[in-house]
């Protein structure tokens, strides 16, 4: 009997010592929990400019990403206002770098305003001559911009809002005036108009005669783009 009591007494002393040590060092269970992973926000915190440009009196919203399986790029080279020194101009849309043939989707319901079913790309000599003329002028003429965008689809969403889908490899069997729904396939990704850029979708939101984000500093531009895709 006495040996059994001795064993119990020793076990009790060990337990008391363990609890005392835990009390001094803090709760063991909390220290063993894995460190939470910090949340990484998709867009940096920013606010619209105090005096928006005429095209940005109201932030746009409700657009879907026009290609599946990809997020909106955040690198400034893919966004509006990025310099395009080879033609003395600036980027006017968002580039989605995806494989050729990837389906292109209507970002919002609307009416087909333009669809390049019959399209002939310009020659390398024509392209080079246009770039040289743009460099001599110090800006890219609108006609040259249109050729650079290659095969396109434009969708009118009303109230002066138009989306453009450029560099397409092919377009869906649609006609001007057809009504499309958000997410409907309207074409396929390609590199028409500017093959040097490789396959990608060039996507523009036009507000009146201007492109969405024109002239906005990068933080405000990212804010405006994040609002557009909410």
C-alpha cells in the first residue's frame, strides 16, 4: 500500500511542477498554434482623385472579367496610361495575357456596335511606316491605333459606355445590332494588329470619347479599375 501511495505522491508533484512551469511560460496550447497568414489585398488602398476628369465623374461598375481563369492584372504595363514609346503614345486599355484561342466574353450585356467579321491585317511594311509617322508626330493618330488593335468587337452598353475587345483571332457569328448577354462568347484571343505583343486580349472601357482611367495616377487608376469589376 505504501509503495502505491508513494507513486501517487510523486505523480502529483510532477503534475504540480508542470502546471507551475506552464503558468510561468504562458498557455502552451496558444504557443503551439500556427501563425495566421496575413491577408493580401488584391488592390492597394486608394481613393479617387479630388477633381476627377470629365470621363470619371462617376466610377463604372458591374463589368465581368472578359476572359476566364485570370484576375485583372495589377502591373502598370498592362494598364491604361502605360507608355508605348515605339509609337509615341500610351496604352488605353487593360491587357490580359492569355493563350491564343481563349474564348473572349462580353463584360456586360449590350448591343454589338462593331464586329470585324471580314478582317485583313496590315502588312509589316504598313505597320512600320505607321510607327515611324507616329514618332515623327509625337503621338499615335487614332487611325493607327485602330489598326494596332487588329480584329475587334465593340459593345454598346448605353449611356455613352462602350467596351472594346481587340487583337482577336476570330469573332463569333454575330452582327451589328445583335444583343449579347454578360459572359456570352464574342470571339477568341489572338495577336492581330500587333503580333509583336504576342497573344493577349486588349480590353477597353470607353466613356464617351475617352478611355476609362485616362490620366489617373496609378493608385487612383487601380481604384477605378477595381470598382469597374465589382
